[in-house]
């Protein structure tokens, strides 16, 4: 049975940030995968499947929602055990994904222990099984792509941090973009082969650019200047741990390779900053215009800026004695 034709990544309308993040992960899988956030109907799975073509001949494996730990890591081959009396390993999803892409839809709905196990193997590249009389290990080197709809629940911060990059899709494309998306989708559904042939040159160029960048990557140094820029920004953002620094540095190097440069420049660091910080940021760094708006004419910080007064306090309102006092309603959660 042949694999179904996949919608080419080059033909996807918009989602430029996500396409860039996927390409960077294809260039350097050690970045640690991509977590895609967005509402329903935003083609998250279509974009994720497009990554497999950029990696070459590797498989694209989907972890079914509701999968058990045995289905994920592998277990005892019952046929061999009962029929031949042998303790043989039956590969799971992690073994099937080796060398390709492991796609986890609605990763936020998986049990936390399963997500933790999945991320451990993705980071180490090796799956070790010690259960049911089986002692086995095998390579499990894959690019992990997870998707989630934040409206259906969040991941714990510890698990969010384990994903290398994080991208949020805009759930409200402009009318012109929506029309273009629908036209291309209808054309693909009508004749997938003809549609892919129409986009073959653009898809081949995208694949070649990733391959060239992957070959260029080892020659680009993870230099101290780039590391200095990144560590300062991570400290200012109040990032816990050091994973953000490492992921950001690797992503900046991959971006330099993507641009065809031989060294990491500040533009590369800036280009991937939000990918690395979005799901790890704890402190919002005030911008100059924000600071100016909170100071008085003499440049003095306001009471709240100096730490005086109550946080969240409303400005004083005149109250007329004996008059009825109207209390505004709190904004409701969407």
C-alpha cells in the first residue's frame, strides 16, 4: 500500500515563522523539535508532515492519541513468547520513527509521564527497555513535532521547556490569505499529483537549501560573542535553567547556515529569539517607550515603578456622600 501524497510545504500559504522553525530543525535536529500552538483548523499537521520531505527518506510516524507506554517504547513479542518460547522485543513507535519525524498531535492531552518519557528519548536518541523479561536498547533519533490547542489545556512548564522551539499560529488570517489557502486546498484535493508537480520546483529548491545548510553547519562556530548575546537575553527574561541558552545558540547557528553565512551574526540571534523564549520567558523586559509612559515629566518613576503603592491598585475616584456607588464589572474570561 503506497503512502498518501502529502501537501508540499512550499505550497503552504503564510505561516512563515513556523516554516522557518521547521527548516531550522531539519538543518540541526539537535535543536530539540518544535511545539506548534494554535486553534483548530490551522493545518498544523499538514505543516508538520511537510518536514519529513526536508529530511530525506526518513519515516513520518504519528503517535496515536491514547497510546500506552508499551505502544510507545515497545514490549515483549507475545507471538514469539507463546509460539517459540523466546523473549523477543516487539518495536514500538519510537523504533519506527528512527531517522525521521515523530508527530504527536494534541500533545497536551497525553499523560505527563508519557510526555516525559517521549522527551527523554528524543533528547538522548536512545530508547532503553527493561520490562517483561526484555532488556533491549535501540537508536531512536527523530525530530519531535508536537501540536496543541491551548484552549484544551496547557503543558506543565517543565515539559514545555523540553521542546526546543515554540511557535504560535495566528488563528485569524486576512481574507486574501484565506482565499488563497482555500484555492490551493481545493486544487490539491482535486488532483494531488498534478498539484505536487506544479510545486515540485519550489519544493526541490527548499529541500536543497536545507541540505546545503546542513552540510555547512559543522563549519560554523558556536562562538563566545553569540553566546554572550544569548546569555544576557536569557538572564533578562528570567529563564529558568540553561536549556534555552543552548537551544537558542543552536538555532542561531542553523539560521546562519540557512542564510548561507559562515558565522553567527546578531541578526541570526534575533531571528530565532521568540522561538526559543516564547515558552520559557518569565520576565517581560520593559521597552524604552513603556518606561517613558510610566514616568512623570521630571523623569521620576511613578509609585508603582518604585515599588510603592499596591500592585494593581485603581486610581482614586471621587465618592459623593450618600450617593449610590457603581462598581464596574470585571472582564470575563473568553
